[in-house]
């Protein structure tokens, strides 16, 4: 006998992430185009060590004590100032964007509720929201972002929440155009449906001009979330949610009943790190690095990939999303790629519906320039073999 | 119009914790018998600073990168060794015990499921589990722990999960006797119902001999959770769950889909801190401190409290739980106590049913010896006034 017979119906909807299964097979020799990990050499280790000392000196044991659920006020003030028209009381910290997504699911989704998500979209968001038993409606995405007619159809069908990554989306790399942003907001307002705007990559723009956040365009109905994971480091799990008072108050209570608060220590340490360094210069360095990495990969892809592989050129973020011709299966190809020591992520898990078996995601964040050239050459040769069969 | 109309039914079950509302009214002058916060002077600040440097030197950026959901293997090995017969692969970290409780609720509770909880029990556990829509069955508790006939009645009524704090419970301070432990395990086995054993205070025993964990007595059916919050510090939010393979695997997936992982940084730092200090001596210091604080409070209560206030002497933990005669309301008395600059927690929120309006919890963790004597004298005078009215 096993007490597992008492698992909830919800438990059956919790499944391990496909990406993690792929990563588990990697070795030190594998060229890492799979992971969504940021580049470690960009982490401000010196500032972390220095600020640890300064913070312990200044605050003593307070930094290791319980504190309020919303988070350290000076940090919330700084975050609000980055995200007009937010004020500090509209900010609540979360343990990574993933938790922000989970909390929004907890607060909004009853079993059977319809949720509109882009096709493709962030796997971990699908996994987190799926726990609450929604019916996902996959909204078509193209190089400009969500296709408005497809979003409208989802809203007509009864979607009560829209999840979208407007800037350099994972996995598509797409940055939603201004026209599309306006269209998405107009539709969400017309149907009175909230938007969860997931923006971990917004600061990683390496070409073109920044566009307004959806939150700025509709602060009453957009729940904005972002994270320190890609702009400082992911290893402390500090992210934040910003929303209208009646939304953030409920999300803050949801955070409180779920795990009380983000650790006082890590939120204060990140605050002091960000304040102690020239953060604008740090972001320039981060953007410059990813921009160069992306260009190296695009150049190599142009040289080695056969014509049948389609992809867009990202203007920011960490990913290039590719499509094989219909009928090809990226997961099958991955098994051979892994034998040749190159890892990528098959796209199927990024789609809420049955699409995407012919797609895959390449990340340029971790590999060295030499690895990018070598790995893309290996993949190019493999794709040529596959497409000529 | 507001998008709050799209809140889930679940959202209505999320309410702010009563304890936090009380704490918000406290000033620097308030004598702090309310908070469940551990004593800050026991936090190993020097070791944290030293190990930060050593860890960054040894591991570099790895400590700030994503890592596996279960947690840093050497830490899991150490935790398993403290909790026989566990092995490291039966351990998964969580962001505080509160999150462990939330994850167990997520994995086990469908709306309407019956859950057996002691009366009284930890408020935050009730708040976390309540989100999933259970029907709580309040099991009578006395000075020996859960009353077995009452637990049996709960199981006959269909309870599918038992939540219990066997060691120095919050708020009761009670340590369940060996006989009761055996009785609880026998009942849980007979009804094939899992137990969530919440053990944040187990190491804080300052008199008597340790008793076996419920997990040790029934490793197939008990989910054990504990935390660094009371033995090192709460401010990094690092706790752990230990359970049989088929249980921990599902709980680990639940953790993964909820927020990916506990921060790599804080789990590794706590690991190195615990390894770097004489941890047994540290625990001795912690136990000695709480034992002395408890004795000071008990002595003062013996001197100042009127006969109508009943309480047990705890053998560990941070709390003394008190009962006024039936018909008195501790929340009403708290308002006057706060005017006299003494805070405590009214007991009502610790009960899943309507009981407890005449109970309250005193914490001896934060107040100085002088504050304990002064605060207990003030409360004693107030209780004499109230009881003589």
C-alpha cells in the first residue's frame, strides 16, 4: 500500500520539465545551446562579497530575520521607479518570475478556466499554470508578436487571462511591435481581461529602441513581472510583481500564505549590489555581450544552416528560435545532436497545443565563440543530412 | 471595471495572517511576546561573512547560477544523515517550512478533502492549506499531543492527510509523548493516511530526552519537514522535505513547477556555514538561551499571573500557550495590552474550528530578561483586572 493514492487530481498535472531532462544528459563536452542560463562571467561577484560585508556591518542580524511579505522598501522604491507609473506599494517580491507566474495562476485560475498563451511560449509558465487546471488557448505568434485576430478569437472563446512575454520572448526571441502592443491592450480592455506581462529579458535589448511596457499602457489591468535572474544573477531567486493596488494586495496575500516572503537576506543583498555598482554600465556590458554572442551565432547559422531552417534575428534576449520544414521532428534530431555533443531544446514543450514538433530553440548565452562556431557547424551538417534524406 | 472579477474561487480563501496585523501595530516600545521570530544574537553572522568569501573563491559564479530542484547534494547528504533512515535522494529543499506545507497541500488536497489538524496548530499552515479548499477536522490536543480518540474520529470521518508538529508545537509548546507518537502512527497506518510532520523546533529541546521523529517510525507514510529558520536564521528561507521516493519525487516536481528551486546561493551558503562552525556547540547555545528565557518567563508568570490563567511548561521551542477561563476573549484583552505596550498573539487563529477565543500565545524568544519581567507583570495586572470584573 502507498499513501500516493491520496494525491490530489492536481498532482497528475505536475510533470517534470522536458528541458531539465535534456540538460541532465549533458556532459562537460556538450556544446550548450540548450540551457536558458545566463553567462556567469557577468555576475557581479566582487560587489556581492563587498556588499555582504557592508550590509552585515550596517544591519547586523536584521538581514537574517523575518520581514514583510512585499519586500524591502528601498528595493521596491527602486523597482517602481524603473517601471512608471508604479509606486513602491504596487510592488511585491517573488522567488523568481516562475513563482510570480505560479501566484498569478493561484489567484486567477479555477479548473477549466481559459487562459490565452502565445504559441510558442515559456515552458515553465505552462507548467506552473497547468497545475491549476486551465484550458490553454494557443494564440498564434509571428515575428511581430501575438497575432491580434488569434488573440481576439481566444477572448471571444472566453479566455480570462492573457500570458505574454512582450520583449525577446522565450523561446521565440520576438519583441512585440508597438502596433501589436496597442492592439493587445485594446483587446484586453474591451474584454476586461487581465494580462500577465512576463519581462525577464526587457533590459537585454541590443538593437533598436525600447518600447513601452504593457503595464505602462494599462496599469489597471496588467500584472507586470520581472526578475534579477538575467540582469544580475538567477541564483538568489529574486523577482518582482507590479500591479494595481487591488491586484497586488491579493497577490501579496497569495505570496504570504504560500511561503511568507522572499528571503530578507537575498533581497537586501541584491538591493545593495545594484546600488553599489554602476548599474547602467553593468547593463550595457550585459547587452553588449549577448549582442555579440547573438551575432556570432547568426553568422555561423548563415554559413552552415541549410535553407530549409527558418529563423528570425532577435533584437535582444538569449534565444534564436528555429523551424524545420513541416513533418520533421526536432526531438528525434536532438538525440543524434547529443551524440555529436551539441545540445538544444526541441520546441514542442513551448506550445500549449500540438504544434511545434518541427521547432527548436538555440541559446547563445553560455557557449564560447569557438563553441558557437563549432556547434553550429555540427548542427548545420546534421540538418543537411536530415533534410537530404 | 476591474479585472478582479476574474479572481479564482481559491483567491477568496487567501486572507492575511492575523499575527501580521498585530505585529504591524507594534512600536519600538512594545514588549515583544507576539512574534515567532528567533533571537537575532544567535545568528552566526561572522561565519556567514567568512563563508561567503570562501564559497565565492571556491565556486565562483556557480553559486549564483540555476541548479537542480532537489538542492545541493552535500547539503542533502548532511540533512539525510540527521534524519535516519533517509538518504540524500529522499530530500528536497523548500523556501521555508511554509512552502513545504504549501507544496504538500498542492500535491494532496482537492477541494472538499478532509485534513486532520491539531487544535491548536500553526496558523500559517492553516492559511497555506486552506487555499486548496480542504475541510479541516480539528483534532483535540492536550499536554501529551494529539488525543488519539479524536484523531481516530477524524480518520473515520475521512481525513486523507494529518498535519502535526510533534516537537514543541507552535503555539502549544507541547511535545508529543512516545505513546501518542506510536498511537498516531498506528492510526495513520491503519487508515493508510499520510502524515505531514512539521518539525522546525525539534532541535530546540532544553529539557528531557529526544523522542524519535514520526518519519523514523514510518518512513513510507510520513513527510518530514524542517527548516534552518530556528536553528540558524530564517532570513534566507531554506527548509527541507524528506519522504519516501514516490512521495518526494512528486513533491520535487511540485517544487519545480512552482518556483524551479531554492536559490543556489542561499542553500550553498547555509551548507558551508553549518559545516564551518561547531554546529553541535551552536545548537547547545541556542537551546541554552531559549531554556533560560523560558524559565524567566515561567518564573514571572508564577509570580504575576492570577490563578485563572492555565498553561503548560514547555520542554523546548519558543512558546508558552495560555488559556483564560471560558467566556473571556484574548483579542479584546490584547487591545488593552497593546495600549500598555505589551504584545501577544490571541489564539483564535490557531484553531481550525470555532475554539480558542480564550487562548493566547506568549513567545519568549525576543524579549530581554528585564522586558520579560516587566511585560509579564503588566499582563498579570491586566489579567487580574479583567478576571475581577
